[in-house]
């Protein structure tokens, strides 16, 4: 700062010496007055005076810039300099996608719930009816955390957002042992799996989990809710299809497909010529899962579903490599500036 103001002071001083000093231009021009023919002298004096006033004003301005900078106000007086262009920020495409999914369910009365990414075995597996030797444990290659198994609790990075189902169901337990229901939640979050990173899969990605538990919740409620969601998300023209599937925590279980929103069901590269794309897994909450959380499975029923965020984001935004989502390359992120 010191050097900067000194330099500016020097600019003002140099200007003064050059134009207004005792040997400066104004003085030496004035000295020419005697050589000017008498009839032109008045005009010459006028011009010289204007010039002197102009030079004095300019000198005052230069001094002012200097003192502003010295007092720290930092005012830039050269208004002809081009301004700094502002690069607008943008939301991350995963955030955009998550917000879209969440807002559709919020309109149906679901509220957002959150759960830990570092989880214990009970909430990620056991309470979800995935017992110790259940093959489903191998379906989701798990990152275990070493050195955290105090009280013989095994800690891990959650492999899905289904852990939040358990935590929310456990929260409904009242002091008298009964559960306070209904539950109607949506839980977006990050999950981790020990997978080789490639263009199509990553060791961490995002899911959205949904859970609705009350008296008389049926499979028809599940189908209608998810059909409404798919239409809001992918367009009114899509058709749904529910295929029987297997998840340990739901019975019956299904996978939901919709007619391909790229080709409209005719068959294309995205839907591998089938006309259908899978969008989520779902089912009726298994009675054992309800009982594990202290909810009377004779009185209450519910449905649950889970979907990934990266895959639909890749399809909708035309992203061909999942790694782009986590590399923070601004050339990629800036492309979403105008997406809401
Ligand atoms: N947790 C499953 C997964 O990670 C997704 C899922 C399927 C969640 C069915 C659910 C469900 O709640 O009912 O692949």
C-alpha cells in the first residue's frame, strides 16, 4: 500500500512540476507573452489562463486520488476503466435434481428427514431385515470403519438412505411404548459403496428414500403416489410399470419402470431399445422391520421406496460420466447456471 500511494503522490508531483512549477510549461508560456503582437496578447492571455486553470484542476484531482487511497477508501477515479464482469454462481446438478424430487413429495405432504452418513450395523442392515449372513450384504459392498467397534458396534459408511427409515420409525416410540404415527418422510442423502470408480459407477453417490406409514396404507397408495411423482418428474405422457423384485426390507417388493422419457417408448440407446427405464425400488414395509422399530404391524402398514439421483441426472442433463459430478470442474458446473 505504501509503495502504491507513494507512486501516486509522485504522479501528482511530477504533473505539478511539469505544468505549474517555476520552470513549468505554464510559466514558460506566460514568458512568451512579450513576443506576442499587442493586438493578439489579450486572446493569448485568455487561452493561457484557461490552460492554467485546467492544469490546476487536474493537479487537484490527482492529489485527491492520492489522499483517498491513503485514507483507505480506495476510490478508483478512472471511470473509463472496464468493470469486472461477475460470473454468476450455479447450483450443482445433483442439488437441482434433489430439489426437484423433494419438492414433488413435499406437495404430497412428505417432509424432509435427515440421517447420519456414518452408521451402525443395526440401522443400515439388521433392523432392515438384512441379517448377518444375508446375501444382500454382499449386494452392497460396504466400507467398514476400523477402530470404532466399541461395545462391539460395527460402524460403516451407509450403503443406502434406508437407514433413515429405521431412525425415523424409532423416533415415533412414545414413553408408553406405543408408536406415534403417521410417518410421511423423504430423505435425500449421500451413500457409499466399495465399488470401482468408472464412468458409470462411483464409490459414493446420492439417493432419495421415502417412507409412509399409517393405518390402512396399501399397495394401491404406493402405486398412485409413485405414478404421480413420475409424471411430475418426467412428464405427463409417461406410463408406469411395476415389476416384482426383492428387497429384504419390503414385502412385496417391486421395481418401477417408466416408458423411456427420451424416445417415448419406441426404443433408443438410453433405454437399450427396450422402451423402458428403471427409476426406483419400492415395496410394502416388511412387518419384521416395523416390529424391529416398535411399530405394531397388525395395526399399521406402510410403503417405502428408494431411488438414485445420479442416474436420472445423467439422463436428463445428458451427462455421460458420473465422475463429472464430483470433480468440481467449473467448466462442467457453469453449464448449469441457467437451470433451476
Ligand atoms: N435401499 C435400496 C438400494 O439401495 C433402495 C430401496 C429399495 C429402498 C426399495 C427402499 C425400498 O426403501 O423399498 O438399492
